[in-house]
C-alpha cells in the first residue's frame, strides 16, 4: 500500500486521536518554549495514520507466550513513560523523613508536590529511571546516566516562591556524597576529618565511594522559605528579622526547652497527649538502649543548678527534662500541670556548632544569626570592603552554583582567571528554615538555596504514618489524610 493510500484509508477514529495529540503537542511546545517537541507530530502521524513502522508487530504473532509477554512489556513501558512525564512536569511524591518541620509537617507524612506551582524545571539529567531520585531500588547503583546534561530552564508556572511557603528543593550541598555516610554532606565530613577532604576520599572503608550528583539528582529536602532574594536576614534571640523588620514565628514553630519538675516523671501518655513524638524525648545510646532525656537532680550542688538557671524548692532539686521540642501551646499546657515548676528555653552558646558561612569565624548560633544578605538575580556585590566575609558567604554561589572559576589570594578576588572588583548574580537565592527551629539543619548551616534547585510546592498530605505505632494501633493518622500540606505560618 502506497503512502497516499494509507493516508486516504485512515478512519475518522484515527484522525480524531491524531488531531488530539497534535493539539497537545502544540500546546506543550509553546509551554516548554521548544520547537523540537513538534517533531513528535511525525511520530503520531505514523502511529495513527500511515503506520509505516510496525509499532505493534507482536500482536500478529502466532506465538501466544510471546504475545502475552510483549503485552506486559508494552504496558510497563507505557506506564514508565507516563510516570516519568507526570513526575517531571506535574506532580511528585515526597515523604517527610525528619522532624525539621514539626508540627507543621510530621515525620511519616506523604506529600503530593506540585511542580506547576513555581513552574516545572525542565530535566537537567534527562536519562533517569522514573521515581528513583538517585539510586536504583533493590539493586542499588545510579538511577540516572550523567550525560547528556541540559542547561537549567524553568517552564512557566502559576506563581513564584513567596515568604513562608513550604518548599521542596534539592539539597544544595548534596553535590558530593560519601555513599557510606549519605546522611551527612561531604563538606561537613571533610571539616570533621583531621585530613580534610583528602582524608575522606582516601578512607574508602569508612566513607565508601565518593560520588558527584547533578542538581536534579541531589537529595530532596523540604523547609519553609523565610528569606527572599535581595533581602537581609538576621536572627536575634530566636526571632527573625527581615530588612530589620520582625517576622513572627510560624504558629506551630518549636524550640527546645528544659522542663523542671518537682521530681515527677512525665509519662509517655502525657507526651503523646501533647503531640510529642517518642524520638523527641527518648535518646538511644551506641548499644541501642533507649533512655528518657531526663535527670534526677537529687544530690546536684546548688552552684551547678544555678549555672543551669534552676532553683531548688524546699530542699528538693527536682528532675530536669532537657532538649524537648515544644510549641508555645505545648508550653502553656505543661505549665498548667501542678508538678511542673518551670520551663526554660534552651540557648546555644557561640562556638557550640558550625554555622554559615563555614569558612569565616563568627559568633553566630541557631538563635542569633546574621545579618546576611541573600543574593538576587541581576544585583551586584562589590569586593571593596569586608572582603573575607563576602568571599566566605558568596564563594559557593559564584563558583558551585553559577559555574565560575573562583580564587581568593593576596587579598584579591579572581573570577574566571581575572581580578574582579564586583560580581553580578545570575540566579535568585532563598533562605530556608525548619519550623522546628532548634532541630533543623537548614540555611543557617549550609547556606542559600539557588533557584535551579527548587523542585515544587507540597499541596496535599495523601498519607500519614506514625512510626511508633503498629498498623492495628493507630499507625495511620486518619485526621491528616487529604489535608493541605502547605501549612500557613
């Protein structure tokens, strides 16, 4: 049959579905801003009209086993392509792994993340296995092929990142990973190793293979956006200030407290009633033994008590619970208990931990941080004053995120081999924080989130599982199902 005969013999049904796919392809091409997508029209024309390529050759096979096998292969391939397309451009599943956003989002919440809210990011690493972020399930190994690498491009969405949005993004410092210790980023491991990054790379027995991950294959994180591009952020005594103006803490934000009782032990039932997870008041030692985070203060001298801000009553030192994350509502409820003497917010002393920028000596803490300017696309920093600080704060943005060679020597900055007196940023950046303010590794630790790392906006909790309970004993949190996942501040 000639080409002309094939076209003329096509049925209305065939022409209808061909037309539908042409319209879909045209719209998608306009949305993506890529005329190359129009080439798919040729594929649809052959598939529905001319049928020059025998796409379904296996349907005519007389071998029943082969036919059945190919039916399964066809269905699986179609499902994988559909999942890849939906996962890339529309929605993605995400599970809350840590308590950094408690009590807004809980450990065990499963979220539907909208890519359309901020505009889907076109694939940077296009050849990857659907639903696998960076590692193949069961068999292990990379779930993606590193080449080709496409340039960052974001399709038009319904809006942009706004203050107090809960945002899913790729972990910025997750570009280099030690496979045996993926819970800690490579830069932290290098800082803790006495021989630096060379010590980590040489000790494969401890750290495993060191791998590089492209932007869209890095681990997914979720935090609340606190600072927007071009703003200056600072924390003073647990309060956030944006350009000098106080930003109220989220209603469900938590801080760590010491609970001083008259010696009464707080029951697991009361912790559960308050909404405090077992992991928030129980510690586990190296032998797997679990103990409540508390101490009987009997016999502790008065000087030690005073240094902790505690006072005995009628000769009774009482009992102290420490590092318990509480919301303001929880604090109020606990204070009403007759056996609770006082509740004291814990303060971190300077030098107790590392905070951004890591290569510059500051007295910043999780409670008192900044001021720090957040880079904005098109805005320029000058290298004329506070040079060591600016280098420490913005070197990673200029070098790692925006792809420039960066060097700082003899008190001068060199970008791409030339001395630079200023730099104009190509990306917008965001400052992310967890609502669980004292138990969140966020922008206070690893810095800014570039716009090309933004994945999407959680819109729905479709499942929620309580890890401390069994399936027949309240494991499913029914009251959280199908709720809005972007909890307002």
